[in-house]
């Protein structure tokens, strides 16, 4: 435009573009050469300010390419300069380090040479284990006389060239060194007897074990050290063993004070610990035993004795052994209480066995390992009839055989010496031997020689003479029974547990109409059932099959009756035999059944008649009781003086009426009692009955009657218990009836005895009289009612006395027994239980 600076006006737009190019170039240089910074391109702030100052740049024109080239040149020159400086310095440092390293290498080479010279000496060898668990290195060499192998693997197997004890100790020490870092110093012994010192140490990276050979002095010291280690180990082992023993053990010093005790000692004296027992001086042995021990040690170093002491509140027996020297003593106690008990029990068992063998009927003789007799039972002495003095002298077995031969008690043998040697060979045998001797007197002896584990032989002599005789007689009996069975009219069949017929007789086949081929063969019961079902109207063979082939735990016998189609009636019984077999019997009861029916009809008629009789007796008894009571009452009233005077004859009549009425009332009461018993309504008033008072009461009731005839009554109750449980009134009535019966039959001026005593299960009363006794016919009907018999008696009663006695005794659960005979009187025995478990309502 006119009026403007041509440079400024014409170059305005190019100037703006040039500035944009400069800025873009400056940014690229800043990215490419960050080390030089952006100030090299942009210039100082003054330059930046000058860029906008037209007058400064008006005469200077710089291209973008020149600026970039200038910047690159300046950056390259600066980097080269810096690199040169750094290289010079690094080279100087590396040269110094190389000099130091050459010096260090020289020093290490010298140290390595010296170390190899030391390690390769002939008197040491090292084993080095790296810390990373790699293979160990073995350096050095031991003298050849030590026996250490040169080969690496063999050397590391310490058990191959070291003594077992040393190898074991070294293995444990090496394991502790490698795992826990525990250093060690040991003295080991090779199999050649050479001692080596072994040292184990561990560093941060290695574990090293060093083996050193020793000089003579060092070897001697090492041997002493090794021996001391062995003794110390043995000492600790012994103390550990003693401490583990369940036997009190103690050590004493020369003054007799406790020095060490084990755990068992502490438990025995109830101490908290062995140290507490030693500290408190708790003694296990009683004072008398310690005094005796000290006294004996004056003459002998060893003390042995059985001591009794209290341990844990129990008295125990100990076997004490104590050894003493000048430096001190040691003792141990073994608890022998159980052993003594076992010994006593063994001795008791031996005596019991000897007593048992002595009671056997089989002869037994026991010889020891020296063939001498140690035991024999009575059966042995009786079998051979030998002198007990000879047997008690423990004779030898050969001498005993010679004595039996010389006494003619053994059969003569063709070669006696050889026979005896064969017999005595049992002492060298292991298994039992058996012989049969046929004696000259006809006896047969089974001889068993049983060798004993500790030597000796037990001889058993079994007399089989009777057994053989019994077997022959048994066979004869079997034959007789077989013949008898075949000729029985009763049918018999025996079946085995498998259901097959084992035995039958002809009557069985005949009764069941069986063909002979079925009954004689080994036929199963199912086949017989099929054949017999058609013969019976209601066949019982189903039950027979169940009884024979069933598996019931409880085998019960049974019986029954069946009717055949032809009208015959068979009664059968099923009997289970002990050997698992089943026997069936069949009886033809056709005729007996017909008779039974007739008898039943007759019995029913008799029962009706008996009922009518009982009803009549009961009715009459009750009807008679009231009038009799009135008669007795008025008779007693007439006998009183207040009623009025009576003549002597009238008074005799009144007394006669009174006695007769009382007798009749007694009969009526007895009838009523029997009727009550028969009706089953009799009840007993059970209580405690004292025997002596009840016996005295019954004797007093009969005293007047026996005095009339000069009869003495003797009572014996010393052997009787104090009391028993029964009905007191009925017991008095029983004794009164027995005494009345005895008084009726006892002769004039005779003796009646009433005794009571303790029996096995109760009380027993006996009444004896010296009367004429009873015949068997009278004895069979003695308890029947209303059958009076004089049989030499003074009175003829109603025949109810003994019936009442029997009924009342059986109501108490007791029994009545009569011992009698012509010319020896009669004894009635009544037995009662002490405490009856249950009473029957009525006697049978």
C-alpha cells in the first residue's frame, strides 16, 4: 500500500508464514534434542522480544534449514564432548579395578595353594556339605592304617568302616549339624581299632565335618574319653532302665544316707518326686529291716531277705537285695505279693488235683523225669495191692514192674526185658501210648502212658473188665429186646431226625394194615402217611410228620387216640428220644374203650350217689348239731349242785349222757369239717405256731384218757424248731386225733410217744404206740371215711379221725405217712413245711 515500508508492507504475509515455520521447527528441535533445551532455538528472552522488534531483524534474514542444522551441530558436539569425558573417567576406574583384582587373585591363589596343601595332609579328611543340599565334597586323606576308605561313597557310609556304636553316634551328630546347626566334637573308633577325632561345624553356606588322626598321647586321651563316653552312656541307660522299672531302687552314700532313688521308690514312699524322697530322707524299708541289713553288711556285702511293708495302705511282700561296699550301697526290692499268692494258689491247686485224683476209681501214677514215683492214688494201690511203704519210697518204674512180675500180678512175657524196654520207651516219646494188659486173674487193663512236657510220664490204668462184661451183656440185652419188640402186641415205630423209619415191629404193620415192604425198608414218613391216611377216619399222620420233621426248640411228648375205618380204635403216643429220634407206640384199645364207656356210665351213677350221700350227711349233721348242743347244755346243768341233788346212779347216767353227747358232737364236727374240705371252702388261719406250747396243749387234752388205762405219754421236742407257720387250732386238732387214735390201740401200761423234730424242709411230728399194728389190707383203707375198725381198740368210732388228719395236713401242704407192722406198733408221721408257699383250698 502507498505510504508503508516496502519491506514491511511487501513482506508482511511472508513474515507471518516464516514465523509459523520457525515455531514449528523450534518444536521439532525440542523434541529431537531435549538435551540442548529449547533455548538454543528460541533464543533468550531478548531474542524472543527482538523477534517482535522490527528494527533488529529488519536487516537479517535466517532460513529454517540453517537454524535446524545449527541446532543439530550444537547438540552433536555437546554429546560428543560429554561422552568423551565419561569414557576417560570410566577407563581410569576400570584400570584401577583390574589392578586390584589381579592383586586379589594372586592372594587367593596363594591361599588356595596353602589350603590345598593343608587339606591334602595324610592325617585329616574333610567332608563339606553345601547349604543348598547338594552332594558333599570330600577333601584330604587319612592314614591307611586307620582303615578309612579312599573312595568317596564308601567313606560317607560310616557304618562300613566305623564301629557300630561310633557310626551311630556320628550319624546322629551329622544329622543334628546339618538340620539344626549343632556343632560337635567326637572320638570315633574304626573297625581297625584306630581312634579318630571328629569335629563338626556349620557356617552360613556349608556344613563341615573334619576327621583327624591322633598321636599316641592324643589317642590314649581320646580312648579314655571314648571309654568315659561309653561309661556315661551305659550309666545313663542303666539309670533310665532302673527308673523305668516298677521296682523300688536306691543308692546310698558311705554314711548310709539316700543318694538317688527311682520313680518306683518315690511312689512307694508317697513322695512327690525321687528328688523329694532323697531330700526328705523317706525310707522304704522298715527300721528293723535296715538294722538287720546294716548288721549283715558287716560280714557280707550282699543282703537278701523277704520283707513285709505297707505300700499304698496295703501290706505287701518284697524280696529285697542290697549290695554294699566301702563307697556306699545299692538296693532293689521286688514285689512278690502276687507271686506268693500264685504260689499258694498253685500249691492249693496241686493239692486239690491230688485229692481229686485220689477220689477217682481209675488208677493213676505219676513218675518224674528220673522215672521215680512221685504220686499215686488209692485206686492205684488197690489195683495192684502194693505196700504203701514201698510206694511212698519213690521206687523207679522198672523196679515197680519187677515187683508186679514177681508177685504174679502181670502176665508172663516171652521176652521180659525187651517188653519192659518197649514199655519204658514212653519216657522218650512225645505222643501218648496205649497198651492192653490181660492179667493172670482175668482182669483186662487199659494202660495209657502220657508223657509230660517237663519230663516224666503219667500212667493211667483203667480196669475195663466190667466194661467188657457190660458190653457183652448189653449186646445180649439188645438181642432180647429185639426179640421182645417183635413179639409185642403194641405197635412200635422209631423215626430218625431225617424222617426215615429206623425201627418197627410186626404189630405196627398189622395195626395200620401196611405191606411188609413199606415197614421193613428205609421208608420216609411221608410215604407211610400216604399209605395210612386212607385207613383212619381222621388221620393223625399230619401231626406225626410235624413231630418227626419239625424244628421246634422244645420237643414235647404227646398222645392221642384215632379211629380206623373198620371201627378199630388205636391209642398212640409220640415220644421224643434223647438222640433226636422219635418213637411212636400204638395200642389197640377197641375193647378197653367199650369197657371204659361202661365204667364211665357206672362212675357217673356212683358220683350221683356219693353226692346224695354227702348232701344227706351235711343236712343231718347240721340238723343234729343244734339238738346235741342243747343236750350237752342241759346235761351240764343237771350236773350242777345248784340244780338239785342227784343220786349216785343218776349222776352216773348224767355223766354217761354228757360223754356220749360230747363224742357225738365231735363226730358231727368232724363230719362238718370234712364236708367243708370237700366243698373247697375250708380256709386256714395261718400264723406263727410255737411247737412246744401246742404239743403240751394236745397232750393235756388226752391226759385224763391215758391215765385211765395206765398209759404213759412221753414228749420229745428237743430237736424241733421254735415255731413254724400253720393254723394253730387245726394243728391242735391233728395232734389230738393222733393221740386219741394211739390211746385207743395202745395196751394197758404201755407207752405213747409224741415227738417233733426239724426235717430237711420243715417240721415232722411223730406219734407212736405199742399196739398190735396194722395189716396191709387195713393200711390200704386206713384213710377212708366211715370205716371204723376195732382191730384191738377199746372204742369203735366213726372212722373219721385219720381222715381229718390227712385232710388238714394236706391243706397245709404237708404229707402223712404210716409205719406199722404186726408186733411192732404203729407210727404216724405228719410233715409240715416251715413256711408254706401256698395253701390248697381243699385236700385231694
